[in-house]
C-alpha cells in the first residue's frame, strides 16, 4: 500500500514537473508568462523583449486603426509619446539606448499610418505604364526595432501594386535579439511574398545587401533601410525610369521621419554630393531648376546617392560589379557605387515623384567589429576610383593612407574590365560644382597630422592620480564595460569584482585632468541627451567626463 501511494505521488510529481517545463518552454517563445521566460534570455535582451512582443502583436490587430486622424498631427504624436509610469520611462530610455530613435512611440503607431503625400502637385497628375518591371525589395537589418522594420514591410506591401512586387527579401544580419528572430519569422509567415534570410556571421550592411541581391529574382532590385515608410505611388516612377533604360539608377527623395517625435516631414528637392573627407552631403539645386515649373517632376541627375534607398535593374547591378565585398559594416559603399555608375557608363538620378520616409538618427546604435569601417571603406574607394584626387582625401583625413585597405585586386580589375572613365572626367562632367581643398603647405600638413595623432593618443599624455576598482557600496559589485573595452560605444554594467589578477575591464584610472579611464583607454561619460546614462566614450576633456573622488563613498 505505501509503495502504491509513493508511486502515485511520483506520477503526480512527474506530471507537474513536465507541465511546468512545457509552460516554461512555450513561454520562452513569447506566449506570455513573462517572468518565467525572462530567465531564458540574456540580460541585454530582457528589457526590450516585452516591447518587441507587443509590437509583434500590434500588427495583428489592424493595419489602420479606425478613428485615427487622417494624417498624424503634432498633438496626436505628443499624446502618444506621453510617459505616465516608471515602466513607460524605462521602455522609453531603453528604446533610445538600443536604437537611437524613439522606439517607444514607434511601437504605439500603426504599421501603415496615414502620412502626408509629400509629392509635388505635378507628380499627382502623372500616369505610369501598367506594364512595369517587377521589383525585389531588399531590406537588411542588424538589431532593428521590430515595429520599425514591420512598418517598412507593411507600407511596402500596402502602397505598392502587388503585381509589381516580386518579393520582399529581409536579411537579418546577425541580430543579437533572440526573441526578434523567433517572433519575426513567425510573424512573417502570414505575409505574402516576404522571405527572411539570416546570417549568423555579422556581414555588415554591404555584404548583407549582396546576400539579399543574389537571392532576388525580380527584374529590378530596390534597397531600403529597415526603418522606412514608403509613400503614395513611390515605386512607379522608379520602375518607369529603369524601364526607359536599364542603366538608369533611380533614387527616391528621402523624407524625414523625425527620430524623436516620429512626425513625417517632407524633404526639399536636393541632390547628392560629397566632401573630401568622403562624407556624403546634400547640395542644393541651381536656381534655374526652379524656374521651369514643368521640369519639377522630372528626374534630376545626381553626382552621388545617400546610399540606403535606390532602385537598379538587377542584371545591371550584377554586370556593374554589385558592391565591393571587401567593405565592412557601414559607410563608403554609397560613394563607391555612385562613382562607378557614372564613370562606367550608367546614370544616377533622383526621382522627385518618388518619396520614402526614413528615420534619420543622430548616431548609430551598433558597434563596428574590427574598427573604423568607414575609414577603411573610404580608403578602398579612394584607391580604386579616385586616381590622383585621392591626395585630397588623405589631406582631409590625415593618416588615412596608412590604414590597411585589404586586397583590392578584384575591384581594380573590375574598373579595367568595364573600361571606366577617369575621376577627372567625373568631376568635370558630373560634379563640376565640386571645389578642391586649398592646397596645404607640407609644414601645415605635418602639424595637422601631429594634432590628429595627439588627439588619438591623448590618454598617453596625462598622468594617473590613482588606479583601482569602482565599487557600488550597496551591492558590492564593480563597474565594468558591458562589451569589449575597445568598442567605442560600450556601455557599463555591474559585475562581481575581480580580485587578485584584476580584469582590465574593471580597472579605472583617475587622471590629473579629473576624468576616469577604463584600462587607460576610454572615459566614463554621461550621456545627457538621451539619458542621463553612464557610458564609455573617447576621452575629450569635456565637463561630462569630470568625476570627483570622495573619501566617504568612493569615486
Ligand atoms: C546611410 C544610408 C545607409 C548606408 C549608409 C552608408 C540612407 C537613408 N541610409 O546610413 O543605407 O548607405 O549611409 O553605409 O541613405 N545594417 C546591417 N548590418 C550592419 C549595419 C547596418 O544590416 O552591420 C542595416 C541597418 O539595420 C539599416 C541599414 O543597414 O537597415 C543602414 O544602416 P543605418 O540605418 O544605420 O545607416 P544610415 O541610415 O545612418
Ligand atoms: Mn538608416
């Protein structure tokens, strides 16, 4: 009898345990029970998990919430942005921290919200062939906010005639949010024509776009950033221009989705240029352009493109050498493809009747493994395409020529094979407005280089007053960098204090200048714009980096 009782209890126990395990398992896939499932996620992911889950559900309800204003106005957005509780504040701060834009409001907005039709009146009267080439829309993302990404996808599905969409290809470039991957693929299953590709290795946006492009089957490739909102009839003028001639590369006007308020703001019509530091810049159009009202809806030849949003015949993209696979994470590819299009027989144009909104942010929230990709990529552009003019780049970015650009033989062979024109031809014919920097005296150049080096090596010059751990008295934990200390955007976290052979992630140096340096490299800084957050930053001697040592509570 006792044996039987024991057996019965065991069965009950096993059943309960199994049931609990099942609940835990399912909850980790986002079916509620937040508290239990949270333990299954890494620290960094926990905070945003709920927001992301909510945004995944948000789209299920409806694409256009009935009763919402026809076009979102400032008061409406201000109301949505209101912070009522400490939890709201936490979500708000966390959203900014992860994405450098207001994820809090993004999560509350519909995926397809009414936005102003920012086109010129003349564009509204235009009609387009029904028989346009089909498009594969390629959207790459790394750690994107799910609501912003889905807004890009949904507006593209809703505001594009379906016969023109061959497919939408999303490329997940090694995003670190496990739940984003899980929820996203499940969410996307129900959307027509959407394919999700995944790279476990961080490709950077250039190689990620290549992966998307090589998997595409439409006649035209259209690249979009992962935080866009396409506007009325955005695709027709782009495709129509490519149908006229496949060597036309068509760029929409990029409207502004305000990163803080999410107001949709119309951009003025400008064209793309660059400076000798290899930064893209906008150039205003000559007055003559505005004097002919009929021409206002016509394509505008542009020396360069901003990079994120453009349409290009797929075969032509391939024949022209796609992108430079040797380029890392971010930057430079937009000037490279712009120079290449013009110098090798194509045409790059801004199409004023196509409008797409994009969230412009003040800084990039993600790191760049392997160092300054922008500098390396720019060096590759200079070495392959700029002939003798590369000296102006070196002059503007002293020391750039000493970087390692990697192997460039394929790209040099490509330029030869395509029989491209010279950079001088490009400047004379396509960008005659470009001025050369005033010639720099070799003595001044040396001075410039020295001051740059001094700035870089600033930390070597100051003296250390004291060195040690930064301990939080309440918890007994020590402040350390959350990621590698070499990542300039690294944040701080608390961890068990290292003893004996102290980890260099925890050793702080207080200098005579009053700043606190981790491993004598980066400074403890306060981000007052989005914070106050404590973060690690390059030392700059500013007031946000001065700390006081007190004998009672530590530094
Ligand atoms: C601009 C371009 C961007 C690109 C860049 C130069 C616009 C509107 N945007 O910067 O498209 O040309 O200049 O390189 O013209 N991403 C990845 N993997 C990464 C990093 C980024 O997939 O390792 C994605 C990211 O999620 C986004 C896109 O690439 O969808 C562009 O990145 P961004 O939005 O940070 O760049 P942005 O707009 O500052
Ligand atoms: Mn972007």
